[in-house]
C-alpha cells in the first residue's frame, strides 16, 4: 500500500463512449502509484510529506516517533521497478508495516 499527500490534485468526470467515470489526475497521484508499486509483499509505505503533516496525536496513535523515523528514498531500494526508478527515485518514504497491528 502507498500513502502520499500533495497539494495539487485534480478530480473530475471523464466521459468515454457513453461511460461516465470519475478520476484523479496530477503529479501526486502518479507519485502515490509509484510508492504503491514499490511497496510489495504487504508493505505499507508512507511518504515523508504525509508524516510531516501528522499531528502529535495521530503520530502517537500510529506508534510513530517522527523524531526517530528512518526515511529511505525509493531509488535506493532493491528490486524496484524501472518505472519507479525513473519517475520517483527521489521520493522519501517510511515503511509502516507492522506498526500498531498494520
């Protein structure tokens, strides 16, 4: 699972061949897709931008000590897809797997 936050997200309706769909577009959507792609085997990756926005209570509920979090960039991970390396290598994430029953 990938969790990401961004300030620019575009949501709207797309009509193709008489079919109405709602979609989300924007750089943050694509970045989240790359985070999700890197999080294999049941991993839960959250971007640095998400953790920076957590208030103290939310961090405590997730058993996250923001002062001692070890971030890793997607580009330094082993076994990630070439698309992840190309599009989001510099994104910093933390693995939340196993925290608080997750």
